[in-house]
């Protein structure tokens, strides 16, 4: 993941943007991995950085810190954040905790724990906000190669394979890259997470209704999920009570050009750094997560698609996420049940 | 795999090339999958095709056969070839049995069983021959992105990560695509398999010595394995006692141009169909299998690399292949031990 330049450069930029705050302060890096974010914080002037990771990669991180002559500043602790003993409270928590679709194998609960246990009043959390989005998508090429392919295979009618092909291709959520051309509407904000305010017991489950108006006609092939995170170092303020980072834009405002949803300008503080995994942004290792439906539904422009999505921890395996998606279009209701394993 | 056009079109071409032989005859398709090869045989005029597969995909294959009005000709049998009861002996055995690196999860032993149990004297096997190749490779880009990357990560010396990076990237065989530019010598034929002559007890183990002369200087990063199969319908002849399909070419014959090993013309019967997974050919889903070494060795042009390779069924899991590779270059001997899982 360190090779994901978009990710690493967003974190680096955010750290240096907050160097006035970080200078001579104490930082806690939750899930430090190779230790790169801790080292960036040391470069930004931190007096002390506690780099914590439960994985054995922390042993390598300690070597990396040593090689770079930072052993005095960066203290690597191998263990779960809930169990390690840190010598002092901290001014800054930094963490790259986001999983696929934000919530899959996310470490947010560790960040929340660290905040409640170790963050001084007035301390900052980077990133400070995260938002999960949902949008209907069309993907004719993907459907053609996975499904339509079987209708005529070297002149042979293999449509008997269609049920199996649909199951193999689309039963589970697909982590893959789409483009802005695939997205049929403005995204709906499903889950704004304010790291200063969130409590653990609301995670990682999510239940949200949505209502979307399509900006283009075409076959609906599924729904995409993606997220962004913001690095607002400011401590909790009234702005934290607002949800979402997208401007409310009506479809008639002219931003929808040639079937493409152009990048929406965020209602953001000047120079606020955002790491976005949206289809129209530079690709990241998170890509997008697509919930494909087995049979495309033709939708018109300006058609309403509404429904709800629920994500909850699987009882089978706490790592897994059960997803229950309902969508209503063309006057009919449909359900997609799936598990992200 | 049916989407691998190179594979499917080679089989189709081979079937139609042998349509004079197939017409009004009985065919056995070992591991029929979706049934596509069986249907091609029906199109080529077979009187009866027995399509056998142990997997439940055979149930779909039966539906495909029905949809295409071929239920009278193509009889789909769900079961292991060693257990199904076929009503008669057959004139033709067709099978797509090749695994990665030819031998990994190969179904050759099922083909050999079918030959000994069901093939009439004078019957044909498609494909008739298979050959496994080995060649040293250089892959500076792959090594740089997997290993050298850690030497300077956003200005941080992360060389402490190198041992872990080498293990993660190169411990196991990698199925990936290289090009002719990566290949440092003519390939060595490791294992010519004559489907008319082979016996089961020699498979899937393999032990072979090799001696190669490099055609270019550069860092040796590992060894590539690939294979080809030939569709010589002719029944066993003296030519079956010859091994390999590549012309013996000295490196001084001028075919080695600009560091690229050009396609070698096979010493082949006119119009003989060959399905090749070599780096210089159109890509297939088999790609090539690369055994990377942890530390590159600089080799000169015309340098000898010699050694041995042994592949044997794992005791841990019969599906796994243990690979023991020895290579000597620059006067020193090295060993790579790995498992293909």
C-alpha cells in the first residue's frame, strides 16, 4: 500500500501542512506498518512519535527508523493499540485505517480507542473526517465480457452458462476501477464519519437510505461505493455537525456533461487536503467497490432510484461484512444480498 | 479459460484440421468443462462424442449441448474419467489438460488413463505432444518495483524492508507475463511428453539437468518456465522418439537480434498446429511461470548457466508442486527451493 502514491503523498502533504501544530509535539501512529507516516511526522518536527502496530512488520519498522537515525524520536511498539503502554498522552493521532469500501477491515475502532485513551484535549486527528459514497453505475463492457460473452461463444449458444456466469462474476462485491463515465448520478453520502465525534459502538455497521436521480439513461448494472477522507486538523467545531463533503447540486446545474459526472468542487476550507478514492480521481489501491446486479435494468435520465443499504459484521466471521442492498427503480423493488469476505 | 482465444482457437483449428479423421468417428473429451471442444468435434462430423467432467460444470455443459441441438451426438457424463462407464471404445481423445507450467494441476494422468482404457488401436490424441521449456530471464523493471523501491521511499532509506520484500515478492513461483526481451538464452527443453507413449508413473514428477549459454549480458533475475503442445494427429511413429520441438540453434546463427530472442522456426510438419505459451507468442491465460531469485547475478554474454530442476508432488498437499532449482553461474552454485501452491 506504501506504493500507492496518491495515498502516501496525501498523508505526507497533510503532515507537512500541519507541521506548525506537530512541531515539538507528541504523535501516535495507529497501525504504523512500515513506519513511513511516523517518519514523516519526525521530519515535520515532532518531539516524539509512538508508532504502534500489532503485526510483525513493526519489527521492520523499527529497523527502518534506526537506519534513518530517528530512534530517539520514533518509538516503535509491537502490539495492539488497546494493549500497548504509551508513556504519555499525545497531541496528534495519525492513522491510515481505511479499508476497501471504507469499512471492510477498517481500523477505525482502534483510532477511536486511541483517541479516547491517549489524545490530549485540543489534540488533532489525521485524517479528521471520512465519508462513504454510493452511486448507481452502468458498465456495458464489463457486463458484455462477463455475461453477454456466453450468448455466442465461437458460434455456439452457451446461454445455459448465464446463471453460473452471473454468480461467479457478480455474487460478491468486486474491488475494481471504474471511471466517471460509468457513474450514473451524483453520489449519495452514506456515512460521514467525524473522527473527533464518532463512537465505537456505531461501527462497523451502517444502515442508510438513499434517493438518487440519474443524470443519464442506460442500463443500470450495479452500485459503486467509494470514500474520501479529509485532513482538517482543526479540533471539533460546528462544521463537524454538517454531514458530507459534496455540494448539494441539482442535476440541472450544467455540471453533467456528455454522460460524465465532472469533478464536483468541494465546499472546503482553502488548501484542505482530501484523499479521494472517487472514480474521477487518480486511482488508488482501494479502487472502487462494485455491487453488481445480475440483470441490468434500463433506466431513463432523471429517473429516481431509491432504497437502502445495510452493512453489518458477519456472524460467520467478524472480518466479513454482510451487505443488504435494496433498490427501487421503474416501480419495482429489488434486493441484493452479498458478503464481502 | 474458454475466453483465452489463443487456446480455444488452436483447439478449434486442430479439430477441423483433423475433420477427415474425426468424421463419423467416436470422440472422448477428457475434462470437457463447458463442452466447447466436444461441440467443435460434433461440428467436425463426429458420430458420437463422450464429454466427461468430474465437476458440476458438466451439468451446464449438458444444457449447452441441448440448446445447440446436439444431444443425439454429444453425451455428457458427470464423473471422474477413471470411474465413468462409456459405451464403446473411441477413435479420438481430445483434452485440454495443461496446467500452469504444464504440470501444475495438470490432468495428463487422466488423459493417459483414458488412452489406455478407451482408445482404439490407431486412434489419435489431441494434443499429441507437449514440451516444457526453461530459460534464464532478466527483468529489471519487475525487480526495481518489487525490491529496489525500498531503497529510497519518498526520501526514506527503507532497505531494512528488503528481506521481507524479497520473500513476499519472490518466494513462490509467479504466474505472470514476460516478453521475449526478458529471455536471456534459447530455452532448454526440459520435458517432452509424447501422449501416445507416456506412462502415468512418470508424472507429475520431473527431474532434468540443463546447460544454457546466455545470448546477452545483464542481471539474471530468475528462470522462466513455459510450454507448448502440438496437435499431430498421426499415430506413434519414429518421430515420437525425438524430443523437443525447437531446432538446435547455435547462438552465433544471427537469430539473436538486439537482445531479443526471435521466434524460432520449429522443425515441424507443414501446417502442424502448435499452441505455444512462449513469451514471444500471443499471450494466453497460462502466461509464463517465473522462479525469481532473491539477488540478481550479473552474467556476461555467452556465459554458461547450468544446473538442474526437480519438480515433485508435495507430501503436504498432492495438488502442490515442490520445485528444487539448482543453477551455477560465475563459478558458484545456488539453490532455489519453492512450492507452487
